[in-house]
C-alpha cells in the first residue's frame, strides 16, 4: 500500500516516529508521500525525508490555509525548495475556516498549477467548501498532461467527473470513508477503482475504530477494507489497484 498523503513530520509524531514508521511497514505500507504546508513546517518535513529514505517522498507547495498577505514570500520559498519533489502539494482552496484571503488563495493555487505544468509533476489538491472555485481554476489553467489527486474528497461524483474534464485526477480516500457517511460511500461505490488512491492525512482523520485518536499510516488497511466492503471486491484487488494507481501517478511506474 501507498499512503499518498501523510504529515509524518507533524509534532504529534515526535515521541515515537520510528515506531510509527515500523508499524506502517509491518502493515504493508511501502511508501508515503509527505505534502508540504508552509515555510514553518519545512525543516521538520526535510528532516523526516532524510531520516526515512525510499519510504518517505516529498511533495512541495503552499497549503491554502497558510495563504495570507505574505503569500509571495511563502510561494517563492516553496518554489526554491521544489527539487526532488514527486508532486506539487498540498495546494488548493479552502473557504471552510475563513474566506478572508480567498482571492489570494486562487492566485496562489493557479500559480502552483503552472508549476505542475512547467515541471511535469502531479498536483495534490485540497478543496474544502470551494468546489465552484476549484472547477473554475482547473478550467482556466488546464493544460495537456494536467493530473493529480483530489485529496480527502468530500464532493459529489458529478463534481469529480467535472474536474476530470480538465485533467486526469484520482480521488484520495481516507478515514472518513469509515464514518457513518452514506454520501461518501455512495461516491466511492460509483467511482471506478482505477480512479481511487488510499491516504490517511495522519495525524488527522483517523478511521474507525480509532476515530478521535491520532491517525497513522498503519491504519491504511482499515480504509482499504472499508472500500472493499462498499465495492464488493476483494481486499487484495483494492490494495493492488490503488497501489498501482499511486505508482503510475507519482512514480511513473506501470
């Protein structure tokens, strides 16, 4: 399995990070992608990448909730440190917490889409309470080869399909799928397995039976098991296909 979205460098893991990585490997996780947030978390992310080579892989970008009046300095820093990244992320739009800097979020998101174009890298896209704006930016900035993951997907099948009119996007499914959330289950049921990847977003969004506790990559198997139940397919087929989807997108591995 590949955890396509985990903040392993977060301070929540400071007491036992080595053990968390060991448990992930024992659970069958072979690789993790660590998306960036901002300048403030860069050193911790870099230290983590150095500590776990060939297990942790770098994404670089500016998270929408980190966008404020100082966004140009943050953007410049992210671009200067983009080398060896397997993706541009975590980028996107978020009006859930605040829409104060929504205009700036759009500017930042669209500039980072252009990075993906120029560097031929996939995007890891965060979208919360902002689907019309997301689709507008994807349509405006689309280019041949635009691709990525719509992380922690909470939209409809229709919005997902609309996004795929402008590029090739996979749906990131995490612990929320194990909650009593009929809508997301229905979305997953009606989305082809070739369009899904697994993620935890750890240390947040722990799956049942760990909801409310710290999340970690070893819990990826609970997400895969729930998808297998929803789709009526074997666990092995879920793991094999989602792993191949992630390998193809991030590592160009067929």
